[in-house]
């Protein structure tokens, strides 16, 4: 009998949570088959079977377990069921005879008859008052003879107040938050409470990038088997701006300021378990093709639940794109211990002034949230202006004047 213990998903992680069992007690599992999803405070990971055999679960879904704790047993001596069927013990449930309900007793003479509609109907004076107040007669209890609604009943009646239940379905579902979601919540509250967070805004005319993508995206996709999206432009524009304003690429460690000489860019992506933030390592060494390929790889792994803790650890600056969900403008929250985060938003045709003329152009609002303890207004505003300049003039500032060489076409 093999005892399967919780492996360590990463350094400093001592506890995980069984998010979901993918098998049940009595199932036959193959070696390396995914048998459970476990949540740490950084990622959701799959737990593979260490051997083939019949499994017996030792932990419940939602249970927090320590790293190294036994969570299931695998009987490696159990034979594999014929036809690949799982070895489940089927229990015959004895059929129970369903008895027919006894007929309801006929009403006796002592049973009071329900009041007739005529008895419940409002008096003429009451009907007028209810009509003026737009109150349905059916919602008013009558105190008159036989339940008739009197003028006094109508005067005392009132329309349901705002928020008063009116007979609709009022259900609710309570579910325990995953360990990952609880950790995200804790970090976000910490970032709001422990940093001097401010946000500065600007707008970007995306015409130049639209024109480049329209002209080269097909050739880029055919050559590199990856799309030419907006993230490569934004990532390279951010790296350029971080080089110009290194304080934005810094963090506070106790009483020290740590300024990084490399540029690990975290990108916020939506996964099945919520928001995840994988990291593009050394983005300063990547081309447009390199950034797009890495973004695609990390986003795919996050969506498939295959992202690892190491792939989400670190990062010196974060980019988040709420525009994919239709956000026009937002104030993103810093991803601690980082000191800055850039928020992208949706692109909308808006009137702008260009060369003294009002024209319609695709415009994106961008936001930089930053920790004012370490980044001053000059650096924050200058950084965002540098990002704007690079995005509005990408050929000169991001491609060194040679588009085909930059796109490796």
C-alpha cells in the first residue's frame, strides 16, 4: 500500500488545500494520472498519482493539509479492472415500496368556508383610495365583515418600501473561497493599507500601432506562428520607460530601496481559478516575437491550470489589461512588493486634436498606480509620458526605424 503525501509546490509554502478530487475512493488510477487539484497561496496545481492501483482518499475537498501529509492510499497490488473500468464497489439498494398518500378528508361542516371575492372586495371608498395609491387590493387585509376591505384599511395600507421582498425568489449560495483567492484578497488589502498608493492617467493615440498591425500582422503570424498583439508593444514600451525612470523598477525592503537592473514584467491573466500573474523574465532581451511567444505560452498555461509557482514568483513591474473585458478606466492595485503597475483599457474611437485639427482616432486610456513612498510625481508622470511617447511613435522609439528587422520579417 503506497502512501501519497503532499509534495512541496514551492519554497516557503507549508500548507495547501484540496480544491477538487478528480477521482473517488475505489477508482483504479494510472501512474502520473491527475487525481486532484490543490490550491496553494500562489497557484492551483495538479497532483499526479505516484503509482497505478486502487485509490483510497484520506482528505476531504476544501480541507487544508500540510506539505508531507498523507492525502490518499494507493493499493498497488490491486489488479486493473477488465476493459479499463474503475474498480468501484456497487451496493445494491433494496427497493422500497412507495405507499400512496391517503386521500385528504372531506371538509366537515365545522370547517369555515373561505370568504368570497365579494366579501374580500374593497368598499367603493376603499377602492378609490387604493387606486390613487396604486396599491393592489390583494395585498391588503380587510377587517370588515367577511374580510371586506374598509376605507380605514385602505388608508392604513402602504406601498412596499424600497427593498421590501415582493414574493420573488430569494436564494443565496455560500461557498468557501479557495486558498489562492484568500491570499489574493489578503495581498490586495495589504497593498491598500501599507503603501502610499496614487494613480496618474494619460491617453494614447493607438493609430500608429493599428497601422503597423494592419500592415504586418499576417506576415508576422505566418513567419512566427504567433499573433502580433498589443502586449509586445506595451511590454517593450514599459521596459524603455523603466530604463529612463529606474525608481519605478524599485522596491522597498525594510529601510532600503532595491533598484533592479533587470526587467521582469508580470502580466495579469485570467485563469479558471481567478487572476494569475505570471512573469516574463528579462523582457529587455526579448524582441516583439519573443514577447508575444512568451505571453502566449504563459497565458495558455494559466488557462489550462498548468502554471507553476516559480513562473509567478518575482517580477519587478506589472501590466494588467482590463480592456479585454471592456473597462474604460480603472485604478489598478499595486502587486506587492512591486512599486508600480500599468493598467491598459479598451480602445475606443474618440475625437482628438492632431496638427490643429479635430480627428477621430482609436484612443486608449492608461493608468499608472505607484507607491508614493518610493516614487515621486516627477518619476510617475514622466514614466507614463514615456510609455505614451513610445506607443505613439513605435517605429522610431521601439523599432530603431526598421520595422521589418524589429519584427524579424
